[in-house]
């Protein structure tokens, strides 16, 4: 099986920003309700980037939980700004309830930043040892993970190192020769249905 692949370069970001970062469409399946709730028990900054139908509802949740001093909603950001934020964040947060391919996780790991993610779908497999995995839809577990990541620099450094190694596995250039070989065999008639069952 060939995984989804990255075309972006692997460049370790400095991780000098004292904030957690979440990027993506503002919809319920991203689990942002639980992330915002978790921030009640986290005395550090979270930056949310993205647009979507849940923007107003999420802003109301931020007000409801009294975390507007810690949670900043930036809305849409340019590719340049996104890349800067990804490289400078202390770590990335993906509290998804459902997540299909995990391409965002792969892209973030290519910046050498660790990930706190839920155990939704294939996320744990995607991030491997580069992630701190928590149960989905669990604000208390998420708050515990966020606090640990903010307070334990050695853990952040260890996971960041693993992130670059993991991202290298998803490098398009590694898998391209395999894809070309398979397509070549199919087009030449060398690849049979019996090969597919191996």
C-alpha cells in the first residue's frame, strides 16, 4: 500500500512560539468544541486558523468558557503565514472526531513540530511516535496532554525529532519509483490479478 504523500520540503521549524496551533475547516468533526473546553484548564495560548460554518458558534464557546484571553481565532491565513505559524508553534493540535487522510498531520510533521491528536480513525497510525494521542471527544484528557506539552520541553523535543523522521516516510520522492513501477507493469500487461493478491 502506498500512503498519501508529501510534496513539501522537510524543514524543522524553530518552535520558538509559546503557543499551540490548530489549522483546518471550522466544522464539528474537527473536535474544536472539546479543544476550546480544554483550554479552561490550560494557562497558555492557542491559535485557531481556518474558516467554516461553525465560526460563530466556536466564538460563542470561547466566550462561554471565558478563554478569550488564551484562544485567538485568526480565520483564514495565507500560505506564507500558515507556514510561519506551523514552524514556530510549540506543537500542533488535531482533536478530530473524524479524520480521513491526515494530510494536515503529515504536513505539520514536515515542519518538525509534534502533534497532540485524538485517536480518531487513522490519526494514531499517521503520526506514529511523533504524536501524543488522546481519546477523542475528551476535553479533560486533552487538557492534560496540552499542559504536559507546555510544561515538558524534553517531551516536545523528543516528539519533534520523531516528527521529521515520520514525515520523511511520507516523502513523495520515496514512493514515486514504486508507483511508477506498478503502473509500468499494469500498462505492459505484466501485472496480473494474482500479483494483486500477494
